[in-house]
C-alpha cells in the first residue's frame, strides 16, 4: 500500500472546507442539544437552506456574494421559526421524529421539478463562485506545504470558513456564560423548574433553535463554497455524522464540536483510503467497493458505543451532560 498517499489524503481533512462546515454545523447542534436539550435530527435542513439561500441569491437574483450569505443566514433563522412554532412543545422523542421528517421534506423540495428553475433539481446549483473569489485578499499563487498546499481560492475558502467558525465559537462561549445561557442550561436539566421561576421556556427554546440554526446555515454556506449545492449532500447520513461528531467531542462543550469534527474526518478519510487498499491486497475478503462502505458501518457502531459508554464525549463532564432523557 502507498502509505505516503494515504497519509497525505488523510491530512488534507485537518483543515478542509468540509471539516470546517461540519464543525460549524456541530457547534449549532451543540446550542440545540448540548445547551438547550433540543433533540434536533434536522440539522441537514439548516445547512441546506443556508447553502441554497446563498446560491439562489447569487445565481437567480444576481446579488453580491456577501448579501447572498446574509440571506442564507436569514433563511436558517426563518426555517428555525417555521420549524419551531409547531414542534418545540413536543417531547424529546417526538421532536426528533418531527425534525428528521422536516429535513427530508426540505431535501425533497430542492429535488422537485416545481422549483427546478431556482434549485437546479437533482443536478443542483453551481456557478456562484465569482463574487466570493473576486473578494479574495490573497494574490494568485500557491500557499502552504506538503498535503496542505493550496491555490489562492482554496486558501480563501479555508480562511473564511475558519473566521466564521471562530466567530461562532466566541459567540456561543459568551452567550453560555451569560444569564441567558444559564437559563437555557436550566431548561435542559428541568424545564418545569425553570417555568416555575416565571421564565418563558418556549421563547428560550425558540431563541436557541434560531441561534443554532443560523450557525448551521453558516456551515451550509461554507460546505458549498468549493463546489456546488446538490440535494444529495443533505441526506440523513449527514445528520447522523453530525451527531457522532457532537457526542464524540462533547455536546455541552465549546470546543468539543470542533475537536470531534477533526477526529471524525481524519479517521473517516483514513479508513476510506486504507480499507479499499486492504481489500485489493486480499487482506479483507470483500470487494474494494464493499470495503469502502465498511466505514459507514463503523460510524454507526461508534455512535452506539458513545451513547452507551461515554455520552459526555471527550471534553464533556458526565455530571453536566449525558444523553437526554
């Protein structure tokens, strides 16, 4: 096996746009679940409306890239309101069912021919890159070293995504140290007790859903910056990847989602390179295609083991956070 190529292809994911996008979405999910106790299985929908909101604004309405991104973030907030008004009074398990159904509805809406003029249907959308790349502050050239060698556009995508991630982390850190954050964590632990103190539990839950949704929409924008917005990217597997990431790093932690994302994608990319090579060498008694799918099985197993044996994650405190009741 070519270990040099395997390790190089794996190392790329340390700071790839996909990794940054998932870190943003997982941070938004931490606001929903880790701090607010909302069992949201529809984060893929927030990423989709953010990404498509940006792409449609630029392509169909010829808006500047920065305004398109603001519209994408606003779309995430609006979707949170539309989703939250009928669902936030549901019990945790019913909320999970409702949100995963909502995510599938959104994905199918982007697939339908009714909106194909704006969404591109199953082919998705592309060609919205010119404005964003035109704002690139880095001169034409090659930057970095080894597996982290990028042209000016690739570097700009990563730097921009990392800036958004840093802003999101600082924002969540400040809010969770504030009285608002303490009330939100109180709702997570016992919403009846918080309600007895005169707090509007529904309003706090809605604010949490909107905040996490906007951060998730930012992840959706970063997710499509390098390539295209395609409905197939927002399947249920994306949501379960995010839950694995969140539980791996720590749901009620500031840096847990980012740490979990880096570990997840490095291991996922490593297995995606190693397993097919092992199959080709005859070490695994399966085809190379079957070997590539084994990593998806391992993601499911990992998620189950995390929930059972370490629900607080790598950085979490078991006294503060376990899997919701």
